[in-house]
């Protein structure tokens, strides 16, 4: 009966909780930089005043700096550095500021061999936090375990029951 609440990750190993330690991601930094530079490049050919183009470029540069620090480099106090997945659809995220955030894994979470996008809904608020996990963010075995956990342990139907 207890084995229904476990995930089998190898022949004889069962997990009740999965903890993932995140690391800075060069791949995410490159993707964020490309996206922000592309967005900035789209505005320059338009017939806008130069002042507006400069303001938009500065805003995009600020956004890039914010997201690089928080999500790619993991140096911001708000950076998620550890994930503890428990229960059917629960995740406790620890941020660099030594705080824990209890969340519910949302049904819009995306799992693929090349990337996982973890959509977390805060339990006490109507806010969401999205965590992009690329293969260089965690070791290969943890990345595999996370994908197995999200595909087999967590079920989208259970995430919708609490709403």
C-alpha cells in the first residue's frame, strides 16, 4: 500500500521525497541574453524617436541583468537554489535568502529531455514562480530523477483538485 506513494527510480530504489540542488546555468544565461538582445534589436529599425529606442534598450538591459542574477547565475537573494518535491503536487523551494516557499506544482509544468519548466503556485498567494531547469543546472542523474518524478509521481489531475 505504501509503495503507491513512492517513485521507482532504479531497480530497487524508491523515493518518498526528491531534493534537487540547482547550480548556475550558462545555457540559460545564453538563452536569456539572446532573447533580450533580439527584443532590443526589433525596436531599432522602427520609426521611433531615438530617445524611445534608448529607453526601451535600457529597460531590456535592466530586465536581462535582473533575470541573469535571479535565474541563470543564482546570486540574487530571490534565487531558488534547492527544490524539495513531496506529496502528489507539492514543492518546497528554498531561496538564497535562507527562506522556504511552499508551492503547488501547476499543471502547466513542462517536462522534456532537454529542458524542464517548473511552474509553481505559491500556497498563500495567487502568485506563480517559473523555474527553467536546463541540463547544465543540475547533474545528469538528478535531472533524470526530476523528469521521472514530474512525469510519474506528480499527476496534473491532482494539481487541479485544490483549486
